[in-house]
C-alpha cells in the first residue's frame, strides 16, 4: 500500500470487455494508475492478463471478485440456477438472512483466484469486489479462509470499501451510496486485519456515472478528508458493443480516462 501522503488509484473491471481493458492499459502506460482489479470470470481474461503482464511492475494487478455479473466459473445450482449470477440486492438480502450457499461461494472464490494465477502466473496483489461483494458478511469470511488456506495473509491486501461517515459527508459526492456500502460491509476492515490482512484506510470514488457531471471536480473531492492509506476507485475504459450490452456504465468510462490522461490530473497527482 502507498504511504499516507499518497493516494492509491485503482481501476475496477479490468477484462470486463476488450475495450475496457484497452482504456485501463492506456492509463497504466501513461503512469496514471497504481492498481487494477481483474474480472477472471470474463472470457477475455487470459488475453488481457498477457497484455497486463507485458507492463511488468508498472501496476499492481488484483482480483476483482465477481458474484453479480454474467456466468460464474463453477456450478452454482442454488445461487445461480439459470447460469447468470444474481443482482447485488439479492446477495445483500441473502447475506443479511444468513442464507448464502457457503459451499458454492467458497468454490467460486477459489476458482476465480485459481484463474487469476493460471493466466497471470502469480497470486493477485490484492482482492476487491465487483459491487463491493468482498465485504458482505459470509462472503468476507470465506474469502479470508481461502486466502489464509493458500498462505497469502501478509502478501495480499484487501479493499475496504467503507469509510468513516464524517469523511463521506465532507466529500459530498454520492454520500447515500457511500454510506450504504459502508453499512453493508460494516466491520470488514477490522475483521480483515484480525485475519492477518492489510487494508486501505480511507476510501472514495463513488460516482453517479452521469456524463453531465464534471468528473475532474468530483475527483478533487475524493481526495478530501483522506485516510492514512487512502484508496480511490475509478472506472476508466473505452466503450464497445459488449460493454453496452453488459453494463449500464459506458461512456463515463471514457470521460474518466480522458481526465486521467490530462495535465489537470497529472498536476493534481504529482505525476
């Protein structure tokens, strides 16, 4: 993790589609990203992994654990009876009720970690989650157990997508969404650290994904009230037809990418 004087900028959704990966690679090559989380459930991951590996140590590559988009890597007859993973609301409800299928989710977590290593040649540097699923009670416990079982505590850090309420309110960017995630994942950071994992302390980057907003101005607010190991998530990328079919977040990815490649961001981040 970065020192307290610097924020970590982490791009989500690497390998979601070829064009999303292309945009993230552009930002890495320009020296604008510190980390990116890969979706190893996506069919593009093996090729995308080779592209990312070619950049060497320019970026930390992690696992973007996915339990809410597209088909899983394993059979999940209880949670995914139709072959398509559930919406995040369903996962949150099942987590609150204590009704998540442990064996199925543990097997899927293991398969996604294995798929990362098979294509990238080593364990992920960190684990975060698509729609912050890594923080949900139940899922977090099985993730800790799987990583510990592989001897990865101390080597792999984990994203804590929650932050203190006073920091969220000071930034005034998508505060309801940020507080909802913090509440859904309450206790994650403390439990992760007790299980032997380093986490970020301070988190921002929640967006309305609205092209009419000034993303650069919003980004400057993400840096207000930073934690001692402040992490900012982002979603840069290029757009293709596959992305338009899969995900509601499309052209704001290009807006983010343009900002990260700009002199304004370079001045702000000290690039």
